[in-house]
C-alpha cells in the first residue's frame, strides 16, 4: 500500500462501499466512464469498490496508462482499514457506514438507493447533507456531485454521546447519580 | 312452568353477561393501569442490579445499541441477555466481542453475566406488511418461550421489528402481574422525520416506558418522546 518515495504520484484512493446491501446501480455508476473521468480530474488515482451481493462486476484496471486504477471485492472483515486509507468515500445510505466514515473524518458522498421499498434512509442522508457533513447523491447524479463538490466546505461531524440517555434510564429505574 | 323456566334462563344469562362485563372491565382497568404506570419512574428501587434484556437489531441498530451499552453501568444492568434475529449472525457476534472485552477489563468470565439467544424475526427488511402478520404470530410464540425463561426487569431495544413481540409479551406480563419490566426504546438515528413502525407502535400503545429519539424535530412531533442528543 502507501506511496513509494521516489517521486511517484501520491496515491489517492476512492473507496466505494455498499455494505451488506444489493446496490448494483451504485457499482455501475462508479464504474461508468463519466464518474471515473471526474474522479481523475479531481486527482484521485485509485478506485476500490466493495460490491457486496451485487451481480454487476466492474472492470478491473491497473491504471498504467494514466487512467484510474480499479479494484473490487465482495466482502471484507476489514472495511475499517479501507475507510482509513481512503481519501474519499462513496457509500450507500446505511447509518453504520455513514457514521463509521464520518467518525474517521473522511469526506463522504452518500448515494441513495431509490429501489428500496421503505426508503427512510434518504432522510438521514439529506439531513446530514443539509448540515454539511456529507454530500448526498443519486446514482445518476453522482458524476455531477463529484464535479461540483467542495470538500473544504464540509464540516466535521461532532461525535454523539450516549451518556444523557444512560442517565435518564438510571434515573427512571431509581439508581443514584454517580 | 314454562314461564318459570324462561325466567330462570333469563336470570342465568343476565348473570353470565354481568359476570362477563365485570371481567372485561377488570381486565381493561388492569391494562389501563399498566399503560398509566409504564412511563412513570419506578417509585422505589433498592440499588440492586436489574436483569436486562438487550434486543439487537442489525447493522446500524446493533452499533447504536452497543454504543449505549458501553456507557451503562455494567454492574447495575446485570445479568444481561442478548437476543438477535435468527437471520442475523453478525449482531450476536458483536455482542460477544463486547462482553469479552468487558470480561478482559474486569478479569471475570463473560459467560457468567451474559447470555445470547436468537429469535424468529417478525418482519424482514422489505417484507410486505400483509405477510408480516403471519410471521409476527410465529415470532410471538417463540418470543413467549424466551420471555418465560428470561423474565427481564429491563428491556433495551432500538428496532427494527425483532423487539415488538418481546415488548408485547413484556406488557402482557405487566398486565398479568407476572413481571414488571421497564422498556426503553431508542429510535434509530436514521429516523429523522417519522418514527419507525416499531417505534410508532411502542409509542402509540404506550408500551415503551421511555422512548428516545435522536433528532429534535422528531421530538416536537412526538412530545412524549425524549430528545437528549445523538448517540452516534
């Protein structure tokens, strides 16, 4: 992994994750020419796709000819490592992936799956986008989001705190405050 | 003769009806009392540990629950029983890891204070509401078996549907006087504008003693809910 020291272009990886869901529309979108070109323009060198249960297989590429290097896998127990080494994360709208990425302080584009029946996940992505913690896109608008995004304008997400809830539960049950 | 017989049967049937009505009224009173008493803090409680049932959802739900557990006093909420859906292998594994890390900290075996169980799920993500009636019934029977075994004093849950049969039975136990348990429901952070189906049921039927939401606009919509910030 990592950069080689002899002046080679620094590695900037985009990590795409669909979690345990089936989200071929996202995999297809990031594998499209227009998205890959926008990512190249933005200075990214590598694209790593966690494709989950999907059936659409992206095209692997070594990136020798100055194009984007593309790699993919289905599942991994070390998603956290991939997130940590990424310069940009493109994720499905699951709250687990969203908050894991935000906590690592990585720039994040959440792509909403419009095929889901009970699609409340849009709510979370849009709320967090409104608060400028991430960008929210659809598979067909992803390339526009990448083109127009300004990562400097994203605000860090303040980590939540379960203590107040724990305190109320303790009070309810009659436990003394510490 | 005939007249007398008719009179007797009328008296008998009116007695039955009266008995029936009184019975219904008593049961209703008890149900209303249970609803009323739920959501009221416990009046007196010796500072003793409470047996705790933790219902794990999946993915993000489990992460949120473990986040809450990590700040709860482990010696107060003990022994702990974890229940996850039979189709969800990851959640119990994460709970085991969590309990093992506690055991490592304290140098005691996790096995003593924690139990892990699986339950049929009442509704899979994406399953239609119509077919979920049948699967919910099945889940209730299984939940009853488990609840008779566990009889928790505290139930912590945060959706999705897995927790509904367990909470419904806990409420039944309250009505019947088998066990008074306090039910705490934390709505997922993914719910920004509307409660989930599970959250809505527990809120409307007043089954949850305390219901927490993680967005202020949701609390404004459901005033009996508590908002004290995000957990994630």
